[in-house]
C-alpha cells in the first residue's frame, strides 16, 4: 500500500510546491515624456505561458516587436515573469501570484504602458486551482487619457487570469464578482481583457454577465482554445479563452490574433479610440 501511495504523494508535493505572493509592485520604471495616453491606443492581451518551452528572452523579443510597431501600446500579460517586463518605452506594474520552490521567477499578471497609472490594485480571491494549488491574479490600473480636444479623461484597464481547473465555476465567479465591483465603481471608458479560461458556455456566461454594458471585440485570425486536459474533462476546444471586452470606447476594426509558436496562447490586439 505504501508503494502504491508514493506516486500520489510525490505528485501532490510537486503540485503544492509554490510560495504564495499575491502583491503588487512597479516592476519597470515609466519613461519620461507624455503623461497621458493618446486618444488612440492599442491593447494587447497575451498569456505568455511557455507551453512550448520557449525562453523568457524569446517572449520578450516578441513583445518588443509588437510594441515597437505601435504608438501607444498597452500590454496586458498573464503568466508573466519579471524578466519579460523591461521593454523600451514602457513601464510596468506586476501583480505577483506565486513562485515555484525550485524557481527564482515570480509568476503573475502585468500591465505595461508608456505612461504611469494614476492608481493600480491587484485583484485576488481565496479559491485556488483544484482548491489547493496555485492562485490566479488580476490587475486593475487607471491611466490618464487625453481627449481629441485635450480634455483629460481616465481609462480603466483590467487584465485577468481566470481560474481554470475546477468542476464548477465557483472560483471564476468569485474573480468576476471582484472585477465587476471594480468596473461598477469606475465611471469612464474601460477595457477588461485576459485569459478567462472560458472553455464552456457556462463559464463564458459567468464572464459576460459580470460585465453589463461591455462589448466583446470580435477577433480576426485563429485563437487557441483550451488545453487537451480540459477538453478531456469536457471542455469545448472551439471556445476562445483569450478575450477583450470594452466600454465607452470605439473599436477601430476587429481585433487581431497574432500568430506565434512561443506560447499555448496567441497575442490578441485591439485598437481603440476615445469617442
């Protein structure tokens, strides 16, 4: 009996071998220059998990390429590590989630922008993956935004990594309730994006019902679905899990999925204008 239990105990120790962090830090300094976002800007959301064993440096190079072609990029990352957050012309806030005991890299979500936010806060909930493994984080930041006539506005951006491995949607519901509390308290244009792990219609409904008044950006190009493990457990591989929702903004054409083989996910990019 003891020999039979050994693989289970070993797997359990590996799964729970993480240090919880769940805090917020400014991970990269913001550049000198304009102190407001332009009325036209681009949001890129990407879960940069290295499912294909790519290095952090390879991911960073893709981020550099994406941001270099845009005048006012806002990067919303999930499963990021600190080494990825030093990009030319962008500062970063990083909501750390956890660190594996055998690694020096903290994992979490990040928002990167050419101007510093007026405020930023992590979004945390008590549930964890499978009830006892890793937590998932969200990050909300409010940025100064200039209107076409120079009138000052504020823009709310939220990046979220949704809880995934759960039979019910209890953890995801808790996360979206926390997101809803933030967006309802903010009066102004807003973008909520990330890896929502919406691999079932029920889970998608949890997300959309928490965002009344928001519209989802249609996406041109293929998006990867959920993992094979989740599909085997009943997930729908045809449902997208990386999404962008917006309110009080004009979407300038459909969002675009940018092909890359470095991650289980692809970057999704949407261009907005303050009307």
